[in-house]
C-alpha cells in the first residue's frame, strides 16, 4: 500500500475482513476515521440516530454473517452511549469491534495516567478503563505504527474461543497520521489457546452405557463453533431427547422427533418434567444459566449425572449446580470426537424414554384452540406469524412478553433464524437488531415483535429503518404497557403497579402518528379472525411497515409444569 493515513488503513483493514457495513454516528472526535470510511468504496456507512443502537445493529450482523460487526463512534458521550449496546454483545458472546475517536494524545486523561482526572480534552473521557470489563481487548492506539498489531489482535480475540466485543480508541492526531504500511508489524496469533482437545470422551461414553434416560442440552455455542451439522448427526446417532437454550432453539425444527423445544423457566409446558426425569444430562454449548436451571437451580434431579461442554472455563466453574464432568473444549471438536468414538460402541436402547418424552410433548401443546379470541392472545398471534413465515424470514424479539412468547411459540420448521437479546433480554433492542439483520441479509424479510413499552427505548431508529428502506415488518404489541412486569407485580407486590400500567388511552402512544412521523407505512391488527389474511397482505409487501397489534392487556406467560402438578 505504501504511505497512507491511519484512518484509511483502518477502513481498508475492515474491508479486508469481509465486512460490508459499518454502523456509525459521525462526530468531531472521529472526524478522520469517518472520512476514511467515506473514502473507502467497499464499505457502506450506516448512520444511526443514537450510538447506543450501533453495537446492537452490529451484533445482529455478526450473528448472521459469522463475521465481526463493526461500529464507529466519536469521543466522550459518543463512546459512552455505545456502552449499553456493547454490554449486550458481551453477555451474548458476539464479536463486535468498536472503534472510537478520541481527542489528541496530549489532552487525553488516559495518557495523563492520573485516574482522578475525570475529563481533560474537549468532550473527552477515558473510555478504555470504562469498557475493559466488558471487552476481550480494549486499548488506546497511541503509536500510529502499531495500528496493524492492534487491529489484528482485536479481530483475532473477538472471534477466538468464546467470542466477544473489542474496542480500539484512536486519538485524532493518530487518526490523521501518515504511516508506511510496508514497515508495520503484525500480531502473531496464539491458535493453541482455544484448541482444547476433549479428554473426557471415555468417561462420557461410560455414563451413556449406564443411562436409562439420557438428555442432550444444546446451546448457542454449537452455532458459534459452526457445529450445527455435527450436532444433528450426534442427535441421530444417540437418538435421545434434546432440549435447547433460548438462543439455540433454531438449530432443529420443533417437529423433529428428538426436539423437545426451549427449556428453562419460560420453556415449553412439558420441558421441566423431562429435565427432572433425566438421569444423564449432556450439555453442549449452553452455559446452563440461572434462567435455564430455575431460581432454585433445580431443573435436574439431584441424582442425575451432569456433563457440561463449554469453551469457557469460568462457565464450567460458576457456583450453580455440581458438574460431574467438566469438558473445556470447542463444541465442534468435542462433537466430532464423540461421534467418532460412538460409532465403535453399542449403547443401550433408550427408546422407551424417548417415547415417554414424545407422549408429554403431545399431551401438553403450547397453543390451544381457546387462544383464538379477542382481544388477541399474544401466543395465538405469534403462532400465526410463525405459520406464515418461511426460510427467508428472520425473527427478532424484544424484551418482556414478546421475548417469552416468541421463545415458546416459534417452531423453525422452514429453517428460519432468530436474533434476540439472549442473556439480558434487553428492552428496546428489537428495532436496532432488526435493522442489523436487514443489512446482514439483503434478501431476508425480518419479522420483529416488540412491546409498546420496549418500542419507545429506541424509537429514534425508526428513521434509520425508513431511510434505508429496511425490509422489516415491525409488529408492536399494544397491551397497555409492561404486561410481564405487571404479572410479576401481581405475584409479589399484591397487584400494586408502579411504572408498568398505562391505564388510559392518553397514556399509550398513537402508533399511527408515530409511523407517519418517521415516514413508515402503518397497519392495524385487532381481530384474531383476520390475522392470517392480514399477515399475508403485510408480508407480501417489500420495505418497512409498522404494524400495531392490539393484544390482551392481561396476558399471562406460560410456565413449565412442575412434575408434581402434572395430571
């Protein structure tokens, strides 16, 4: 390349990673970075309305493309705004790279090295110390000649092992500096750091030979490792029940003979009965979170043997349940080795156990005939949305009721994908996630479901959606506020509502006016009998649409039946 500005080198590097879209909001502290982006013909700058939404959009891109998602923000408040979106990428293990502008090196509080200085230059703050706890790599690039090293290291760490976000802070005088690219030193990757060979295969096979009711748990780690096809082969080979974590459930269609849906505190009606009866649980790529295990951590029998396969040692050792076999390994490497060994073994017939699980699945369906009613039941609506969808659709759900109901009602029969805020179930992410999905897959139609409460948290990005003509169908559930919070307040606060009840029509947004304000087409769905016809019309159109869905304001969320409650 010869001599070039650091800002241009960064843009070229990003393009060289196969990235197409950069989510950004211009600012004085990132002026040269932004110009480098503008000068790069291979990169598309997607201008957001709030920096907080940019990492959320980049997260969706990273999850769908299996590549890094990239964000540009300015100094001070620009970087601070991006932290909320960054935190969601952190807890959901998504490789997002944030590149922030910074004031000139002489005026950065980071370089003064006196942590008592809160603010030094114009719109300046020490963003790196702020984000270090929620990134895999966070550094200030003080020496222009080290830019290649920092970029290569950041991208490698973002993608390796358990993926996660990274952050590089680039002062203005570094952005504008001219460097000789032929003399830049790169980063030497430590490939062995994440290539742990599974060593407990023999022990696991021994447990399988003794088990009468074995169970597989599948999580997002399977998708991160690129091991979906290997996992499907393992399921066929073992022929045992499979229950998925919230972010792993689009791996298999719900109708698959071994698939028993999404587990946890808000799983299918029958899943808890299955998890409690299992005598051997093999969890692959799921961190066995508290929402999955339950508030009392009692999802599994105390007598069950638990095998947990995870690339992150910290997850294996967290203080929840006793793990009998901790296998720190890449999911693909583990599954391949287990399959190889199992082909030489004869396991006991557990067909009776699988039959019992199928009988529970048939006995306790999620969607019942009486759900077709007015006001619209959210479960019925989501089931019809699922039925109307196809392989070109990507589902996006928001927090609260939409998060829980979508997690339970979607069946993924035609290869659909779902993108959501898994660990946090953060309010307001549906709109930016949907926008990110539309950029990641230009041929997809995104079906996003948000609540009337969550909708307001990133309402400004409706303009981003309309400006870029994103093919997003945004369904806003109008149920008078935060139904899931009201349900909790009913349960533990004797029905005292605070901040969750929009009691009068004046308190609820006029969604048609909102759509008009942001140049979006608007549609209303308020009758259960016409849902299928309405969806057909809506989904036949290209481009963004805001659809208000009037739902029951007393919607209850289904919870798994406890074994003693089963009839």
